């Protein structure tokens, strides 16, 4: 299963961006999808995850970011509002589930750059 992320870019502080990440290949079941980010010189960190039952967010993005999922399209979205310079990072999507032959998979997207700057 491959993931393709897009929607990053340059935005001013206080602005908004919407990231999308679509899965391709044989996907029989999705356990969860999520977004992570990695800023220069820092470790990759969790931003938000979504399962059938729940969503989780990093404290730093609560109230500003919203994660959602379209099961039919096997796509995960991240709506980012009130962006801050500290949100600048490469954002990666992630998905776990069952693929061809009901084998487990865990895939990462290629990353999309988000830069928040005036």
C-alpha cells in the first residue's frame, strides 16, 4: 500500500492549509491513519491520528488542527488553522491495516513541506 500526501506550502502566521493523503493499492481494512511532522533538527512527532472510534491530537495542535478520514477513498485529511511558525515542518501521513491477502501493512507517505512565515 502506497500513500501520496499533498497540500503543503507556504502560509503566513494565522493562515490555514489542508493536507490530504490518499492510499493506493489493495486495502482490505484500515485500523488507523495519522499525521506526523518533523522539523529541522528535531525528531518526528505525532500530530494527530484517527481510527473508527476516536481521534487524538498533540497538545500543541489541539483546537487548531482537525483530522478526518474518508473510508471510501482511503484518504486522510488534516485541516490546519491558526498556523504558527512553530508548525513549520515536513508532514508525513501514516496508515496501518490489512492489505493484499489480509497481510498487515504500515505505510508512510513521502512527506509534504509546510512553512509558516511572514
